[in-house]
C-alpha cells in the first residue's frame, strides 16, 4: 500500500475532564463499599476507577487516517475515488450539520466534545450515504490531506 503525499492521522481522545470523572466514579464506588471494610473500599476505588477509565479510553480511541488511496474513519474504510469535495465546518456550522441539517443516511463520526468538523461528499452512485461528517480538531489539515492524496493517486 502506497502512503499518501500528506499523511494524516488523528486520534479522537477523550477530554482531560473525563479522566477526573473516572477517578470520581472510583471514589463513589469506594464510598458505597466502605461499610464492608477497608479492603472492599480499596477494591472499589481501584476497580471503579479502572472500569471508568477503560470506558473513557475506548470511547476516545477512534482514529481518522488518510492512508494510500483510502480514508479510514473509525471502522469505515472509504476509497478516495468515492469522495467528493470536503467542506471545513466551524463550530456553529458543525452544530447545524449535527442537528437540523443532518441527513439520516449520512455517516457520522461524531464526538460532541470536538466543536469543529469536516463534511465530505460521497460521489459513489451505488452508495446511499450522501456525505461523511467527521469530528476533527484539525479539519483544514484533514481536507488538505484528502486533496493531496487524491492528487497523488491521479
């Protein structure tokens, strides 16, 4: 597989506040188990924190990559030949495309804690998906990587 001219990779990690919340879940479980003794309380602290941290990490483990002639967004792998123009969405426009402008057939890689996004048209006539909505912290850079990869493939 040939790498694109401008490689792009982004991991949509959970915000830092979620790690604090994970610890607070552990504290809450420790307080629930406190009447049963010190050992169950410590187990609740460690176990609750670990379980909440695993949940936060798995939610934040999605990646967006431009590799070779494909866009990989989460578990979806889309050939660049099936994609059209990319539109960078600021926070307000991204909110509009998540709500009242949204199409139920669209592919949404949505993370509410990321305010900006990229909307990419799907031009494949056999695919009923009208567009991809990708939450990204760097939509301009992703759009440029898509454009450069398409140019390199042509």
